[in-house]
C-alpha cells in the first residue's frame, strides 16, 4: 500500500510540474540573427513541433529588437493564432529565400487564423507594428543564416 501511495504522489508531482511548465514562457530557445535592412533582429528559434506549439505564449513582454523565428522542414501555407498569447504581434510569413510574402497583425488572446498567401518555410513574429515602423512591407527580403542556403 505504501508503494502505491508513493507512486500516486510521484505521478501527481510529475503532472503538476508538467502543467506548470506548459504555462510558462519559452525563454531558453536557440537564437539567430536576422538582418532587416539596417535593423538587426535577435530571434529565438522555434524548430520543433513542441517549441512551435508554445511559441510566444505566456510572454508578458519582448524587447523591441527581439522576435521568434518559426522554422519548418518544408514550405507550405502556414496559419497562426494567438491563443494564450498576451503580446500583440505582427507575423511575417517568409519564403525560403527570406522574402516576406505576407504580414499579419495579430490581436492577443484570440483564435483568429492568420495565414500566409503562399507556401512559406519561416514565420517571424515581432511586436505589433515593428515592420510598419521600419517601413518593411511584403516583398522585402530578410537576410541571415536561416535564409543563406536558399
């Protein structure tokens, strides 16, 4: 009976730890530098399905020069939403060569779907209005290591 109680306690503790971890922001992802003209972005890289699922959820703030780059294994039409995301964001849907094909402003805590106009391999999320403030529009080409091989 004692062993069952210990096992139940261990499972309860593991569940509580997992649930707590699922409600926390990702702050320790790998990073890459992305050039947007004369502007340099320090982007966290979400490359696994779990990292991509969490994205920028639960973040309360993000420095102006930072963002998150979602890297997918192949190009496809991508759709994003803002469930559990407190920050207003602009998503740049980016082709293999770094060209922005779609920009979408996204409101916090919504499940509205924001999709790329064409197949893309990357999505770069920045604070709402970052691209507009820098004069960056659809058709602009980003630079940096993620786009170098394309």
